C-alpha cells in the first residue's frame, strides 16, 4: 500500500506526504503534464529547476509511440526519459475517448484507431494495467469511461457503472501482476501504486454511488475524474468538493485535469491533494502567462517596449533575466525559445503557488492565503 | 582599437585573446548564431552552460523586428536579450541579398523588401553602421555586396570593388559615430569595434586586391566573406588559407559562415581566429548530430532501442542523461524538446572542439590534434 500521511490540516485542506518508489511528493502537489515523455518545450533539468516533484505521462501516447514494450526494455519510463523522480500515468482512457478515432466501447473495453497511423487497438481494463506495469510509473490509474459533456443522466450513470466494473477488473489485474501471474508482463516498477477514479458527471447521487463502488474495491488513492470537460466552473467546484469529502481521509485524493490557479486553491480548500492540468504549459505556448497580478497575453502591443519582468514577484530565471518586451519579440518572431521561457515561468508560478499553499496549511493560515490570492490575482483583468 | 593579442602560435594556427567591452573571447572561437536575438531552441543560460563566449546576431532580422530603435531604448542588444557576454552583428548585407525580396543594388546601397511584411527599405553603408551602433554589438561588420555563387569573374570583381568602396564609407561613418557627429544616433556601446570584409569570390587575384583595399582602410579585424555559398569545399579552403595569410598578423581574422567541424580545424590551421555557422544549430533541429565518431541522424530506425548516449565521449547534459532511443522518440514525436536537446549537444561538440583546438595550440600539438580529429570522425560514415 502506497504510504501516505497527512502532516497538517487546516479546515478541509491538508498537507501530506506521499512516499513513492522514486521519492517523496509533498502534497498538495501539482503535476506538470509530460504527455509523450517530456513536458512540452522543457527538459527534465528544467523540471528539477522549477521544483516539480512528480510529473504525469500519458499512457495512450506512450503505448502508440515508442511503445510500452520498448520502454520496458530500457528499464521503464523513468530511465527511458531520464527522470528519476515520481511519475503518474493516466490509463489512456481519456485520450481514447477524446483524441483517437472511431472509438467503440463495450463492456470488454474500448477499441480505437491511433491518431498517428490509423492502426486499430483495444484497451481493456487488464491491458491498461499491463501497459502501465511495463511503463513502471509510480502511480497507475484505472481505466474508466469518460462521457463527453453534456451527458444525460442515463449516459453518465451507464459510464459510471461500467467504470466501476472496470475498476474491479483493474484491481484484480494489479494483484495478478504483483503476484507474477500475468504471462508476458514484467512490471518495471514493483512498487507501483494504483488509484481508482470516481465518475458520475455533475450528478451528486451518481458521484455518491461511484465513491461507494470505487472505495469498496480498495485502492491506494482516489481520483475525481470527468470534470473540467466543459461543465460550468461552479458545477466543477461543487462536485469536486462534495466528492472529496466522501473519500477516505487516510488516502490521497487527486482531482484530474484541473485547473486554473484559483481552481487549485479551491480544490485544496475542499481537501484535494493532487492536481494535473495542461493549462500552464499549453497557455505558455500560446503566450498566456500567469502572474501574481493576474493573467497577461504577451502578444499584446502594450508590452512592445515594456522593460519590466513578467511578474516582479517571481524569482524564476525568466523573470530575473528578461523583459516583457523581449518575450513579446521572441513570441512574435516565432522562436521556440518563447515557448520554453513562457513554460518555465508558468510552471514556476503554479509550483510556487503550491509551495505557498503547503506552507499556509502548515501555519494554519490557509484561509488568509486563499483570500489574499484571490485579491492579488484580480489586479489585472483576465487576459489583459 | 579593439585589443587583440596572439598568445601562442603553432604553424599558422594561433591562439589569441580578444578584449571586448563585454568580456574576453579566447580564440580560435566559434560563434553560435542567434539570428533574432536568441540561438534557436536555446536560452541564454544554455549558451553559458555550453561555454559560448560570444554569439552572432543578425542585423537584418533585428532591424525589421523588433527594430534597432526599440533595442536602443532598452540600452542595446545585450540588455534587450539578457546576454552579458560579447556579441558580433553582421551588417545585414548577406540576408538582404539572400532572404529579402526584390533587392536592387546601386553604388548608394541595397534596397529590398522585408520578408516579413513586404515593406521597402534601403541599407546604405552608413545606415548599416548606424543600425549596428544602436544595437551596440561589440563587433560590427561593414556592409558588403555578396554575389551569389557561381559568379562570373566580372561579377565577382564588381561586387568586390563596390564592397571596398562601401568599406571606406563604413569606416568614415564609424569615426563620425565615435565623434558624436551623426544626428539621431546614440551608440549603445561606445567601445564597438569594426571589422572589414574581404570579397572576391574564388578568384585569387581578386581576393588579393580586396585584401589590399580593405586593409588600407584600416579596421579592428578582417573577415573573409563570400565563402561557403556553394563553391566546392577545396575552393573554400584554398581561398580562406590564401586570404588569411595576406591579412595583418596582429589583427583578428574571421571566416564568415563556415562550417563543418573539419572546416573549423582546417580554418584554424590556416590562421583563422573566429568562425560562425548555422550548421550545428540548424542540423540539430533536423536531427543531424555531430559526435566524436562522426555524424549521425537521430531519425534512423537503428537507434529505436539504442540505450547509449549520442556520444560516449561527450560530457553535455544530453549525453549524461539521455539515450539515443529517447532522443529519436522525441524527434519523431515532434517535441520541441528534441530541438533543444539536439542543439545543446551539437553546440557542446563545436565549442568543445574549439577548446581542444586552443589547448592543442598552447601545447604546440595542433598538427597531432588535427590528424587525430580527422581519424576519429571517420569511424562512422557521414550521415550514418
């Protein structure tokens, strides 16, 4: 069982410590997304520099290219990508439903066409666990069905119940893998943990039912899935908070695919321990930057001669070294370096926010932090 | 006058020390190309890490975007791009002739259309100096006319003679700028040096005439231009060597736009002190990597499961951390990080080669180094 201890609580917010085979993750933590085995525009030494303690990698992408068997031959994903710290892999389900072609779901699993070369594949709960065992991430996620938003209540219920059945099969497979009973699969990371995923859309009673079913299977941790897929922000926050409070207090809680800096603060307030989102990295590549005074778009003409750093309160390499004018120039000139610098800054802002959150919880000052955070980010209008 | 001292000689090869307003450059030196104010796919801290002591920036590009006046308002190019070490700027001539649209050359100067927005501009010798004075590079280059290869003897002679006349005008403008006599132009870097450029194509007597004309004007250093534009490699090396030996021994010699690792070694053998070339950076972005055992193309299928570093003899971050298999994966997956890692490695190889060259000259063992270098690079066939 993955070791997790809560070291401080402040309201529903908690500070904790997750002990994985590749090191400790202080929680609440944000996981940068490294889809294909790299966080886009960065290298692993950059992630260490900005203080990432864990990254997320996408099973769907790595299965298709370079392939889980190739990665296993290199000793697993950590060695393959040259990243010695913890890694969480998703199950691939979300990409199968959102990115792959011609997806067909049955109780057996989800069949789909590769978005790269059109080849046809089948992900079953068992296969999703086998692939992640070969990848050797520190935390593997169960395969779940993610209905598109808006889903009818019936569709959300059906997907949730199928996900619950798949969760039980995933757990069974995990135990078989641990026992060395799955022929042809040698786990790259024997200490791999496994998280279940709660589904149920925006329907509180379905979420409640999903919590009961998932927790009754028994996992190392629990994720809240199927949010941040288009529902109104207030629905997302309500469902996340209502679900989090029903999850076991002694196990880590992971809010998948969320979100804005404010979402992170509100998630922590509701008792969430782990987050991932492409927002800081994708927005960086589009010139959208997060600062202690709100968002800014570096393409804006008013930055053409602006000698100030992106964020005077930020200590990252970019803010110590470069002006808004230079960053705007690099972006407009189409230089890849713009993506790198912007990503470094945005991830620094996210990870620094998480560090401040952890400190605030330790000092029992989380509510004061939360109110101050909301105020300071309102200085600039969004997307100024 | 730019301070330059030759600290060791070995045959025609020389080790030297160039003292610029932004620090010392140990020569022979290779200048990575930072066209738009950044070396593509890298940031300035990367250049410091790989040991670049000077970079080249392109006047044509920076004039068009963000504009020399904008850069001057920020205190010059060093401050604008956040690079405290020496910078050399070209005159913009080469890009006007090769990249801009509808170029018309008269004795007055070269008029052209921006490749970005089609606006029409005129570069005169005077304007090229004014722009570089605003940029505030440590070394400015005179405006020259670069005929396309192959050029007839008459065309090469005409371009060479026009370049000589322009060189005299450039020198006059430089002295006027130094004296504060050019209205509307405040030099960003009062200690800026100025190099003349020898032209003459592949015609030895024209090169000879160009040397005489350029040296008689009197510059801080002398460049050999108009090579590596399509002529056979043996012509390039012959002209470079024949020209270098006619240039003043007490002034730095710069072979423009050259070249392969072997070209650098042969250039140093002929008495060249400075080089620049897009080869290590552009090839990196195309997956072509330089190693101590020759070139390799990282896309090659034989690297798919290769756990070895690019170059076992290399100490760069990429070779210490990553396998050929991972680098191939990143390249095929279209990750920008591939360009960054490949560029880091190639530049490390180039700058490490220059460091070894300098050491060999100091130890009077350059010829042994040269022969060993040619042998080791022949282990792998080119582009294996």
